């Protein structure tokens, strides 16, 4: 019986571990809790009164929720920028912080899923989208594809991070033979989540500005700027306020990779605008939305 | 990360067996009995997709809905699930040279189809265009909220737009739950009890024909139309998408009736009929007038034909 309770005990030990900290730590937790409480309160009001509270209307039927979702998919996908140098090129400085990148990906994906659920008119019917018990419109609907890739990416990253942390907590090094297949899947999968998210928009012939073939590459390029940029900010804070060491080499390498991605991003961005604005006067439905 | 490389042992190893045991116990704890919850709530929660129900199940659902509606609105509804008539493919014609922009069709539709009055939902939008200015495919050149003392105005013409009942509907393709589909008589319908309210169909529709219940739909009791179809004008709930169904509750019946908008149009601009019947009025229009369809370049292939007859 003691064996059976062990995972629970381990969980309690860990829980104790994360609830210990200085006054700034508690202040930070209180700060976050404050916004969580506000958010939960707002969501309860939204459940009660409907999405009318968001001030979205038929003309602008997707707003802040969906744009946040899209941005965070990019942030999650950007973990690949750490995974590739860390595991594929065995680049030491980044290997030391790759776990943080993967954890950020997990957090971002969870936020993505929460944003999509918040955007749903009938969240309690979410099971309708599942295969077999629901009526998933696969492969016709790209939203069905997105459900698969996002949850898959969440699972892959959770397994990888959980495995490494678990081994470390046992006082053992992780085995590359176990981690390797996960890493190999996670790299194309990271690209796929943002590609499929771009396809969500891309596949709509009714929206000329979205219906551009360069959208998916552009999404990836911009994600590889914004995601790691967020990471650099976090790393700078983390290495100042905690004992965790993050080397300058790692941060400069990430900055360098962002610069490359930014080049591609600007190129795809201008290509997109040039192509779409050439026929601007008669652009169709989306412009009438304003 | 220095913290991790310290190799401090904070927890004890767990073997596979105890993980399995823990998982099973955890899952078992989820199976808490539902207790005294209202049965109808659970029935509606677990209601199957309309197309997967057999006739008995449909009947059960209809009975449950009648009770629910009676409780909510105090009105006895006649909810039908009439199937498409074989050999019928509905088509619509609209004579733009006749339309005076009076919006009677808009409000006739609202009344017939139990659309929410507050917040307002209109399945038909009448667009106002300046004569000789831009071609009608470009919707943003149009004014939707024109409000003069009298219509028609001198330098304008009007184009009502509603669901175009596409043969190749983009909304159906994108729906992640198959909550919307094209019936055999060509009408695209929605199962309001299956829609999750993601609004992807609204992003996909090039005609702005789909409308969302942003708030709880409100209709005064005495204004409700109790003759309804499950896939058409039955009262909706908040958080689902709705759209024109060519008045499925009228057109599928025997004897059939014209859609409310056709009936109410004071200038006879609206034509409706069976595209497969060579003798029908709509076929006459298509064969003898210079008809066009909106945004044909998008390959949606609407069954809604516009023309200038005079």
C-alpha cells in the first residue's frame, strides 16, 4: 500500500517545494492569482450572458481570443529554436536552458487551448469535436487538424519535460535513447502546429488577405521572432532574480537566430503586402469589416 | 541549469505497477453518480447528432424539446423533421431591377423564423449601392445601414443578400463538428444542438450569411411562430450560429408554401422554385434572363440567381 501511495507522496513533496519562496515569490504568485480570479469571474459572466460581452459581432466574429490563440501557437512553436541547437547540434549553453523553452511551450499551448475554449459559444459541447464519440470533421475541416496537432504537441512536450525532470529528481541523468525519438518528433511537430494554424486562415477563399499562399511560412518566420524574443526577456529576468545561471552565449545565440528569422519575416511580410495591396480597391469582404 | 545538475534527490522512485494502480483509482473516482440532476439536462447534453438519430430517437428529442419550449415560452410548438422531397433542388431568383430596398423581406423573415429581436438578428441584409459606381460583388462599396425617409432613392439600387445555398458550401467544409451540412434538396442546415459556436463557418462564408447568437435570443411570446422545423426556425439558444434555410418549414411541406420573403415582397422581385423542374418559374428566369451569381470566382456555386429583368 505504501508503494501505491508513493506517487501521491512525491506529488506532495513537490508541491511543498514549489510553495516555498521569498516574499517576492509570494508577491508574484499573488499578482498572478489576482488576474486569474478576475479572469474566472469574467468567464463566469460570459457563460451567463454569452459572447455578447466581448463586443464582437457578426461583422467581426473573431477577435482578441483568436488572435491571442494564434500568437501563443507561435510562441509554443518557437521552442523548436532551442530544441534544434540543444539536441541536434549538442550546443551546450542552450542545452542548459532548453527545458525552460519546452516548459514555455507547454504553458503557451495550455493558454492556446484555454483561449479557444473561451471563444466557443457552447463550450460544454466540446466533445462533439472528438473523433468516434463526437463527429470530428476530419480531414475536411482544418480546425479538426488543429485540434490534433495542438494536443499532440502538448503531449509530446509534456512527456519530454516530465521525463527529464523526473529523472533529475531521482538524481539520475536522462537517457538520450529515450529522449531522442521524442525530440525527433517534436521538431516537425512544432512547425506543423503553426503551419496548420496558418492553414485555418489560409483555407478561406472568402477572406482575400488571409487567402495567401505565403501565410504559413510567414507565420513560422514571425513566430521564430516573437517566441524567442519572449524567451530572452524571461531569461533575463530569471537569471537576475533566481540562482539559475543562463549564459550570455546562449542569449546571444538566440538573438542571432531571431535576427535570421526576422530577415525572412520581413521578406515574407512585404511580399504578402505587395501582392495583396496591388488589387486593394476591390478587395472584398474583409475590408468592409471595419 | 545549475539547479538541476545538483542531483538533489527530492522524491523516491515509483515503479510501473503503482503508477497503473494510481491511474485506475484516479479514474474510478471520476465516476461519481450524477445524483438528482434534472434528466432533461443530461438528455440534451448527450443528444446525438441529428443525422445519426433514427426516427424513434428523433421523436424522443422532439417531445423533450416541446416540453422545454412550453416551459420556457409558454407556447405549444409543432416541431417537424420533414425530410427533403425527392427530385427537388431548391433555387432562388432575385430581380434587382424591381427591388426597392423596403426591407419588408428582412422583417418578414425575422417574424417567420423566430430570429432574436433583442439583440437583433437578420438573416437577410439589404445592401444599398450607388448606381453605376461599383459592381455588386464588392460588398464594402455598399451601405448596409441606409436609413432614408423613403425608398427607393433616386441614385441607388438595392441588393438583398441572404444565404446563397451554395452547391459547394465553404461553411460546411470548415465546420469542425459536422454540425452544418447540405441536404439533398440543396438547403444547407444547422443542427443547433450540435453546433459548438466556434464561428469558423462565419469566417468561411463569403456572403456574410451566417449569424451568431451573441446573447440569449429574445422573442416576445405573442410574436413566436409555433410552426417550426428542427433544422430551421425552431427557437435557438445563445452561442450557436444560424442562417437562412429557404424557410425549410414551409417549402418542404405538402402542400408547400413559398419562403416568407418571397411571399411578402411587395414588388414581386423574389422568385423561388425547383431547379430540377423545367416548367418552374426559377428555370424560366435562368433560361430567359441574364442571371448572375455572387462571387462566382470563389467556386461556391450558389443556387441564388440575381438578374435585371427590365
